[in-house]
């Protein structure tokens, strides 16, 4: 009987781990407040695909690769797409999920 692989092996050596940091926390909080959970899940899946593509291209260790910024871009890309279209945080309108100008 074979042993069950360790969790990190099943996760392809941490590829499914989310990054951490202030930009990650701020963008995740803004997205949680502004979009439906299914849309947020779609955005997080986009981050996973982006990270896999970066790994495929061999740029994960490049100086220009910024995983926090990549996560924020993916998580925030659907803000303002809800049915009421009131979440235009980066356009200067009022929003339930205010974002500081450096994130826009």
C-alpha cells in the first residue's frame, strides 16, 4: 500500500498557498466587501493561473516579479462588475469598499 503524499506535495509545493502582506490583505478585504463570493473565487483562481504561468515562464525568482501585486491585480480586476455597478472604487465614486489611491 502506498503512503498518502504530504500536503505540500498535493499542493504542488505550495502553489496553492496565497501570498501575505499588507497589499494582499487590503485587496482581499476590498474584494470581499465589493463582489459576490463566487466572483472572488474566480479572481483567486485567476491568481493561481497567473502564478502557474509565471512559473512556466521561469520568472518567479526575477527581481521584477511581485507576487503581492500579482495577487492584488487578480483579486481587484472585477470590482465594479456587480449588478448594481456601485463598486467603482478606483474611479473616485463612493463605494462600500473604499480603496486607498495607491492601490488604484
